C-alpha cells in the first residue's frame, strides 16, 4: 500500500507558520500536483513527506502507518529535484543503479533493474555515457530513472522541469505521465506552473498562504473555483470589481465600478451591498463591432492589440475604466474595427466576495 495521508500538518519556524494545518489524502497510484505561488508552503509540505523537514505537529502516513519518526532513507521514497544531481564521474547506468548499490542489492539485480529503467526512459543505448554527454532532458530522465530503480512506494518531484525550455518541458511532461501510468506509482509533484499542473495531474491541490484552498480535478478547478484566489490563479481570468445588488436564485446582480450592471453566478454566497469581483475566462468573452449602446452583460471596449498564436488569437481590449481585458478566439473569427462590444453569459460569469 502506498496511500499517503497528511493530517493537521503544521510547520512553524519561530512565530511564522509556513504550513498551517493541511489535511490531504493521496490515493495509491494517483498523480497529484501541489500547485501554488512561491512561498505558499508546497515545497515544505513535500519535504515533510520525504522526511527532510520535521513537522511541528500533525502526521504524515504512508500505507496507513505514521512515518514522522522515520528518517528519509527508511521511508522508501523516490525524490527528483530541479537540479539533476547526477554523479559526473559515473556513467548513466552507474547513476541509475546507485541506489541499489547503496542498498547492497546483488550484481544481477542491479544489472536487471538498470536495464529495465533504461528501457523505461527510452535510453537503452546511453548506459555507457556520462552526464556531460547528455542533454538537459536526457539528464532529467536519468535522474527520474535513478529515483525509480529501487522501487520506491512513493515518488516525490520538486519542480523537476524548471530548468528546461518550454518545448522540452512539454516533452518531459508527456514522458513523466507515460512513465507514471506505466508503473502506477503514487506521485506527488510540486510546481507553480498552472499549465504544467493541468497537463500532469489526476488531481491538483492548490495552496495559498500555507493552506490548501481547493483540491480537485483540473477541469473542476478551472470551471468551478470555490475562491477568488483559485479563479484568478488557475488559468487566465478577466476580473470585474463591483458591488452586489440583488439575487435571483444562484444569480446575483452586480453593479460594476464603471456603472454597468451584469448578472453573474454566485460562488461564495454574497449579500447585497457587499464588494465583489466577477471573473470571466478569456474564451467565454465574445466581441462584436459596436453598433448600439451595450445592454446587460455587455461592455464597451477598445481594441489595444492583437496577439497571434497560430490557431487562436488574444484580443487585448481596454474597458471604460482603463482595465485591460483578454478575449481568446479562433483567428478566423477575429473582428475588424477598434470600437467593440464585449458580451458574456451570466452562467459563465463567476461572482466572489472580495476579501
């Protein structure tokens, strides 16, 4: 069993709580991503699971057994860091087999397992090379193979793709997913990159200020965020500040700071007179040439620039209050003219109480 459970996990340095009471269950074979901005506590949480940092209080359990008192070596965990940390004087095969040598496995077992790992990372012909003869992506694959060679129960990865360029990052994301699915190993991956998290994860735990704000599948976090922080941090958003005025079921009428009125989906139970922020994703905004005064959920805007991304474009607009809006659409649907009307449906507009 390789289920990982965190219960009321706290880490305090002096008077500062870096991790403020985390409860999280990670199922056997699950690929979960800890996502959040720098300083939110995600790496500290990972290091507490590994045993490199001792919790101030709370419990870390692996396979149903508390491991707080166990040193990292005896937790049977694989760890992959952003830095490859390969031994430059060892060949690829020797690097991969290092953990098994340390565990005093037989020569036959080391040779067998090294060959299996080389095949898994598609580097069968590279066993005799040295790290300096490899590309960054190849070195990262070797680091991953080394962490898997001794068959750990859990794999931990701390921003392992941060040093790679975008194209190579995307290639390695696919490789990590393929290898994790092939092995079925419980995997906890730390990143601050939202796109990376959504590409890799079965579930994402979004952290903010030492707490987990929401846990869910990538599509659930994107489509149904429970807090303004989640809506703004996961994916791209257009934000409209205003004041709640009235309710109609799960819809709330909002008067924006610019004076326009819109209807939105109430996400947090706002009350009349409360300051709110409405959120609309760029692909849920639509534009048309300005022909008349805008109505409900329609705003005047001026085209500032057009960013081309191949099959799609981003229209960067300026609203009446000087705030920039981003509209994502197919290149073929891009409108002409500078004066436009932006429209959006109430069901695609999320309303949150403003902290």
